C-alpha cells in the first residue's frame, strides 16, 4: 500500500527526512496542479529526480519550496540508476537554504505597480559604485514610471533588471513614491516614451523635476538632501 | 527522537549546535573533526552561505559505545546562524536529541545571543519539543577576547534553567570536547530514561 498525503500535513523536506532516516527504497510521486515530479529513492538516498522540464538536484530544490501539493510513495526494491551524487541530507539543506534566501529576497521585492523616484543625494553619492545594470535602470526612475514599466523599458533581461531595481531600493538610492500614480502620459505612450531624465542628470532638468516632487510631498529633510545634491556636482566642476 | 535501525543494529542520535551567526558553531565541529580518528568519523559536509561568513551544515557521525548490542552513533549538525535562514534551522532541528547552545561572550553580542536562544525555543516548540524534554548544554564561547561579559551575566540571560555549561575558546579547542561529551551522556541518559518509561 502506498504512503500518501499532502504537503500541508508534512512538508516535502520532512518527508525526505523520514524516508532518509528509515532507509526506504521506492518511488515518490509528487504533484501540484499540473506540475508533477518523480523521485526515486534507494536506501533513503535520492538517486534520481525527474520532472517534465528538468532532472537532477534542481527538481528537489524546487519542490522544497512548495507550500501545497500531494505525494504518494510506493515501495520498490529494484535497482535504480543513480543520477544524483549529493547525499539526501545535503540536498535537503541546500534546498532549504535556497528557499530561505528566496523568501528573504522576495520580502525585499518591490510591488510591480509601485512608482519609484530617485533620492537625489544618495544617487550623487553612490552612482559610480553601482553595477552597470543598476545604472541603466536608474536612468528610468523618474517618479512617473512604475517598476513594471522600468523593467520593460530597460532592455535588460527582466530577471536582471528586477534584481537591479531591488538593489537600488535596498541601498536606498531609489524609494517607493506612494503619492505617485502611474503617469497618464506613461500609460498613453506605452513603449514610445522618451528616455527618462532622473536626478543623475546633473544638468538640472531632472533636479528640478525631483525638486518639484519634493515640494509636492513637502518633506523638508528630503528637500535639504536634494539641495545638497545639487551643490556637489557644481563644486566638483569648480575643482 | 533517536532513530533506531534494527537491520544495522544502530541507534543514531542527532546533536545540533545552535547559536547566533559567527559565534563559533562551525569552529567547534571543525575542531572535533580534526581531533577524532579518521575511522571513527564520517566526512564533514559544508555548504557556504553568501558573504563567505559561515559554513553552514556539517554532518559528522561519531561512533561511541554499544547500548544493548546496538551501536550508538552521533550525528553533529550546525545551523546557519543568520536570522534569514529560519526554515533551514527549523528543518535541522527536526528529530533533535540534544542541543549545544553556543553563545558569543562579547558584550555587543548579548542581544543576538538572546534572540537566537528565543528562536531555538520557538523552533523546538513548533515540533512540540521543549528544553524541559530536550537535553541542552550551553557553551560560553570566545572567552579569550578582551571585551567579554562575566559568565554569571551570560548565564543569567541565556541559561536561567542552569543546564550544564562550559566556558570555551573553540578556536583552541577549549571547552569543545567537554561540551560534546556532556551532551552525549545527557542524550544517552535521556534515551534510557525514555526506554524505561516505554516512550522510545
């Protein structure tokens, strides 16, 4: 008789631990909606993992992130071709580590619809130290575009662009601008909008743009920071 | 919850080194690994976490005496100390038989020690375990550093239950085997106790 259940009752990680400690052999089928995977276990060690799209340790790592789904384990003692060399303990812990890292990243991730603006002072301080992707993305942050638009227009691989946006947010170089709603001009223009000019454009247009935002939000500390930001490039030029 | 393998006549006990990031858990395990006979121990597996801060998972079966004809084996684990790795810590704690809580004696680490200790209690509770039922040993590590709190103070914060505790300088091996042998005997005593009570 098969051992069956749902991942709400016992997580995939715990299930693997049970099979591992009990030195079980057989085939573990897991599914969630249309996603399916087969995991072959021999003496408690995962020998082979196959899903429709991939095979190997990656399958195990992916399923460790599932919060729902069902499983069925059938005992079988036949020989199994070993394709995974890592120990099951290693697989479980590496997978959980990745899961924790993803959760951590996800918690920092911005909402796709939120409009971003630059923090002028921080931009001037840190621009040179940013990655190329972050610099590209930063040019599109103009208090009118939302995260989705910025990523689409950046021309960078979406995942990379997303990482760059997150980096800028975490470093405090851009911030969510809650008063900003997606500008109707951006909505109407779709992909034809001219390149945004952010506060990194020291030739002032962006500075005034950001100053305008600041007066609208009326945060004196930010306004002071923006003034400081304007002075620094001028000083640089004089020297 | 030691696992008993009747086919191999083996009892496997799981010992987990817990504590905040950078407190010396991995240093403990490395020292034990270096100072045990190669035929008495398995390979140490370690996974690196970003920032190259800590090795995070070590697995080291140490063989000990026989109990009722069964060989006893100890598996030693460390958990990643950084706050973000909580699911990993929780999973490592599953089925734990004994905990060595390693704390960093430096004044500025007291908060982290306390947070990690509370996190341990929380994670144990999620499996229905508690420090009342799970043997625990506390190691006050890094006693060689200049900026350290008195043992009595750390004890007051972290170890109100007054479980056995040791001062340690894990990097030089001080307190390492003392903590380990204490937890091993506590775990075995607990196992015998449970067996008599008919639980395990």
